[in-house]
C-alpha cells in the first residue's frame, strides 16, 4: 500500500514484480486518481484521520511518505495512525516511513508497544535544512507470540 500516492510512482516502480499496490490518494491533497487509473494501476481516495476499510485483505508492505506530517497539520494524532497501520499490516510485514526526523523520533517511541522492530534507518543529508529534511525508517512488525510461562497460567 502506498498511503500517499501522488501519481502512482511507487506502484509503477514495482510493476515488474509479482505484487499489486493499493494507491491511496489523500483526500486533502490533489486528486491524482485519474492519472493513477490512466497508468493501469488501482487506487482510492481516503482521509487518513479516519480508519481505512481493509476487508478482506491486509498488507505486507506499507509506504508512508510524509503522511504523518500531513495529518498532524490537520490536528489528527500520529498515535492513532500508527495503530491504524498496525491494524492493516500483516504480522512480519514492513513499513517504510519517510518523514521529518522529529516525526521518526515520535514513531520510534512507540515501536516496543506495537511489537515493531526497526530494520534500517536513513538520516537526512548532512547540512540540509532541518525543516525540509527527510529521513526514512524501515520497520518490521513482529509476530506476537505468547511465551510458555504465560501459557501455563491458564
């Protein structure tokens, strides 16, 4: 899933792979859905301050490019969006978050509670303007497993 599909470039980059990408155009941005459809891709428009209808599927990979910054400007909570991503992401799935370093620090704070593990990080280029700086974080959702000591409590 590409949570902030502009013109479907993320999906177009993966078109030779045996995958499909749900392109989600944010409701508060430019409506590029026609361009996505013209490229032969699938997509929808959505407001990320609301829950996303996933029935009957979940996703193995979620690409979130500046979506956290966008919703915070609208007064929505990043914590709520993290829970929504956790809900629609399959166990052992991956999330690529590209946003400001301050947003990534906020996300890192919640990783243990969500049972997510950071896999890789890319810091902003040295000397770049901190307001416009973009960093990236690759995260994997872990499979929640009950340890043997808790099973014996039943």
